[in-house]
C-alpha cells in the first residue's frame, strides 16, 4: 500500500492534517493505536472534561443563582451516572464525526501501533500481533502526549488518578487532593468542588496557572477560594499511603525548609503536566533527532532531520494545545502540497474552562518587563458591565497590553464568564497588527459582555467610558 502521506495519530493535529492534505489532493492514510479516533482530546481530555464542566456549572447555577433570578425549584441533586452518560454520548458523537470525515475525504485508516521503520516506511502492528508494512512519500508524527508521572506516586486510576481516571470515578469523592494548579488540575478540581467535594490543590510554584499573567493568577485564585477550593502553594507531594479507604498524603514545602504535613483524602488527582508521546515509534532507530525532553526536533517547516518525516502538536516544542496542533496540521498539509503553510505562534490563545473562564493571548506583563518592552496597560472590570450584572456574572476583568510607542496590542487577558469566546476578537485584532485604539473605536453591541473588551482597550489608549 503506497500513499502520499501517512499520519501517525488521529488527535486534533493528526486528523486535521490528514483531512487538509486529502482536500489538497494527496492520497492519505492514518494510523491509530486506539480503537477510536480523536486522540486524548476527544476521548479522555478536552471534550469529556468540558461535558462535566458544563453539567457541574448548571448544577451550581441551580443551587445558587436560580432563586436570585426569580426561579423557584426544589433543591437539585446530582445523578452521577446520568452525568457520566452525557459525557460518554458527547465523546461518541465527536469520535463518530471524525470517522465520517475520514470516509468523506477518502482517507484510509489502519488501526494498530504505528512504527517508523525508515523514511517512507511505516509498520502497523494490529491487536492480534500481525503486522502490515505501508509505503509513503511522507510521514507526519502526530502522536500527542501522555500523563506526566509524579515520582514516588503510583497511579492506579481508582484512588490515585490521572486526568483519565478523574473522568471515570465511580462516585463523587468527599475529599479530593489535586497535585498541580495548572489548567487540568483547576478544571477538574472545580468540577468536583461544585459537585460537593472538599478540594485541596497542592502546587510546587508560588502561583497558580504557571506562565499566565500574574495579575490574572492572583485574582483568579481569590475567586476559586470563594468557591471552596483550598490552596497549598510552594509545596510538593512526596508520598501517598493507603490506610483502608483513606489516602494519607505527605506534603512538604517546595524549598524543604519546614516539617512535612499529612493530609487525609479519598482521591488524589495527579495533574502536573504532560510529556510527548514518542516512545515505541521507532524514531531513534530511524535516525530522527529528539531533544532532552523527548520532543521531536523540527525546523520551521515541521521537518525533522530525516527527509520525508515531519512532526506536529504535543510531540514538538510549544504549548500543548489542541488548536495549536490543528494549525500545525494544516500548515504541514499545505507545505506538502506545495503551498506556504504557516502558524503565527504570537497569536495562540489559551483558555481555562473553569467558572469563570480564564483566557489569554499574546504576552503577559511579566514577559514584557523581562524583554524590556515599554507598554501601556488598560483594565476594565465586569462589575461595571451591564450585561454581566443582569446575568449575575460580575466576577473578573479584561486587561489589554499595548506597545507604549506604537499602540500595537501585544497581549489580552480575560477572567470572566465567556472569556474563552471573547478572546478571539483580540486574536483577530493581533493577527492584523491592530492597536488598542482600533479595538476601542470598534462598535460593540450593547448590552454584551464583550463591551468590557472595548472598555479595556479605551482604558489603554485613553479612558474608559463606564468607569
């Protein structure tokens, strides 16, 4: 069997790359080690977690906001099995959608463990152990990432879980200890906090959300504390021992200056990050270079040091984001079809799908200061936004950062209801090199949450109207 392109992995980067390449006239095949397409994102990551986030947010609304809005109802209860069934139906719908798109675009799928034998040759080992050799002009590695293990802690996906196990717990735990205050830890921690768990988050750094803007991190942590989440920053988990149905977790200061403490919990969620999935693919044997973090080394056109072998997504440098992988998949497909594929890494948004949401694109204040770039900052709170007041969603703010001399917008950061949707007008603005004045003088519909984005832009180059 011979192809123009074989994509190994069918997560967001892989399946988008395959579809785009087929649309451009290439004969394409995909290799997937799992029985379903979509990778981590569709099966055990982005999509199922958002289903639980939305369901738990609706439960929270019914518990706390309905009465304020004039809606009287009996106290809602959590039907965990029904909530899980909703999540599973969402997964199935998305996965079957990918299968349909492959058939529509005449993409051949091979289920089994893919291994690069050499440039132009891919071995597929089926579940029964049989192997098939495929020939191709080009190979794209799009195998994504896996859970980062925590030394000394053994994940059993029952009481000590990764994000995968956290989506499949048999019941809502009374107590949950989350290791890591990044996106995954805070999203899943907030799900269980809303459903009744006592959640404690242990974070090695002195702030949550790692590289995000410090102002955003500080104020967002206050909001989560009001929701009941407890935080132990500058701390590390060094052990977890089962004592009957309880886990005794040892927590020490990150700097090691004080005595350790023991925290009792029912479930531990290890969410300290992810690592590229590059093992078992035959990359080293094929001569493909990896860096010291196990990522595939590529040039600006996603090409490895071996002709005909490319890589995208979580297996290469850059943020481990599904949409970043998708854009790289499109770029590679265009390059292989003789076009000018390109990704603007300065305009890749990041979103935390908690309540309220956190969204960011471009530079943080800390990055601008470190680079010695002079900038202006404008800020506007949702507490001064009419639509936010009407919806009881006044937590948070919008912050715009612009070059002090040119007024070109360098970064936008939003904490608030619908932040993940609002961030995209900033993305479009920055893609075209727009200024804060461009944004502030653009008419926004009233009343909308997005007016806060306009007001923050006005605060950057002039003064806000409504504050």
